[in-house]
C-alpha cells in the first residue's frame, strides 16, 4: 500500500463528491435548496423543490460523481491493490454528504454510492442499482432506498468475495463500510422518523411553482 496514493485517492474522491450538483441546478432555477424541506442537496429534495425531472437530473449527476471518482483514481494509480479506488468511492460519498463547498452540508449519499459501486464493481452495481430504484419506487421512502444502497453494497461485495464471483478483491469491502457509515450517519433524523412512523414518502408529481 502506497500511503501517498491513499491520501491522494481520499482527497480526489472527497473533492469530486463535494461538487454540489443539486445546489447548482437549484440555484440556476432561483432556489436555494439548502433552505427547502430537509435542506439536503440530493435528488429527492431537488425533486420536492423543482419537480421529478430535475430530481432525476441531479440523481444522474450524483451517480456520475461516484463513477468518476473511482475510474479516475484507478486510471491514475492502477487497480492492484484496489484500496485506492475503494477509498475514493467511499470518500466521494462523504464529500457529497459534507461538501467543502457548502460549509460541510450536502445530501445523504445514495446516488453517489450507487455510482461509486458501479465504477468499482460493475457486476455488483448492476445488481444493486436496479434494486435501489425498485425499493425507491415501491416503498417510496427515499431514506430506506438510500440505506439499502449503502448496506447492500457491503453485503454484495462481501458475498462476491466469499463466493469468488467476478473480480472482487477484499479491499473493495472498505468502500461498503465507508459508504454505509456515511449514509447511516447522515440519515439519523430519517431513521428516527421511520421508527416514529412520521417519515415522509416521496411523490413523483411535478411541482407547479418550481420556477420560484
């Protein structure tokens, strides 16, 4: 393990994850997303403020952040061992949740974690991302779907490693641990509301006064 590579991978992953796509897009529409609903910058809150089309756009861009963080670090430092890419993906989630560009505010990290998993282990991502979308559509609790991508990433990477499925070195599980911890910590208020039965479900209706 090259410590310099590890440090640079963490910094790159964090900075890429910190790009506040939701904040930027909402600002272009005249909305300060940090002052709307939950104050988070992810696709769910943008959808509530501007409509589901903008929410999908932000979600796609946040997925791209995770992919880019992993792919870029691999391109620079290689993939053997894969700890650098795993750390970049995990810290992209941390950057999304606590962006240096927004005074360490951000989202919950589900979409960025999904993108990082796709970049890190495409087969695992191909399983988890559709499952994430299915849970979101069926359950309609964004927090539950977001937690599923975090915890699910660790579980599926651990299974792949144990069963020798695809190219899944043990270092990739580090991503699952970091992503899960970052998502669960960010969603503490939502977990409390889920326990109390007061968590808000998402809707897919367009917000009429989105222009602000």
